[in-house]
C-alpha cells in the first residue's frame, strides 16, 4: 500500500496544519478538538500526547513563527555589517516572514485572548524578547549617531511592528506588491524616519 502524505507527515505537524486551517476557516472558538483530530487523521490520544490542549495548539501556531523570526533577527543583529544594514535587513525580514506565515499570525492575533493566563504571559515574554533585540539595534545606531535620537527607540519599534501586525488586514498574495517589495518599502520607511 503506498504511503500518503497523511501517513508520512509527523503527527505534530499534521495536527498543527489541521488546526491552522480550521482556525483560519472557522475561528478558534468554533473549532472542536474532534474536528482537529479528524482532519489530521489521528486520535484524541495522539493530540493530547503532543499537545496538552487546544490552547497549546494555538500557542504553538504562533510560537513556531516567533521562533523562526527570533533566530533570523539574532542572525541579522550579530552579522558583521554596519548597524544601518543590520537594522534594515531585520526590519525587512520580519515583514517577509510574517507574510509567509500570514494565516498563523492572523489566527493568533484574532484568538490570543483565548490563551490561558500562563500561556498569554509566556507569549508576551517571547514577543518582548524579540522587540527588545530589535530595539537594541535602533539604540545602537542612535548611540553611534547613525540614527536620529529625536524619537525614543521604543516608539520606533512600536511604529514598525504596528505596520507588521497590520499586514494581515490588507496584504493579499494576488496584489500588486510581492512580499519582498512590501518588506523593502517598510524597511526603507523605517530607515528614513531614523535619518539624522
């Protein structure tokens, strides 16, 4: 009997893919655990083996994107490049990776309030770590005189990430701009705002 994608894809990935699709189509609160396991072709026992709850699935949908973005930000921040290039690369990268994972980001921001207080606190800490690393690049450039200090670094970060978090409300793959073009425009806007 030939192996299908359903039997060759590891169970956790099947569960995450099914949950992501169902949460996007129906909403987190209107999706049952039973629907997720049926769509993934597994048992409830398998779900609870890998994820303690539906809440854990929602958290992991967002956490996997944030882990990817954190790894990439760390690489940009540590690169042997001038701070302007490192910040621009990081600013563009978060746009591209958000667009590449738009369903995940949209599901999460729409459903974040369903997380348990403990998971919500954990996500806020993970996001804060990301934003602090990004802010450190802005501050590095401000301290070196490469960027203007007229606007506090925290506001600069909020400005850029407000644009990033807003992508799911307007970006469409069939639209006139590619993900890289959107990323380049937003990164250039950020750098122009920081020009001394």
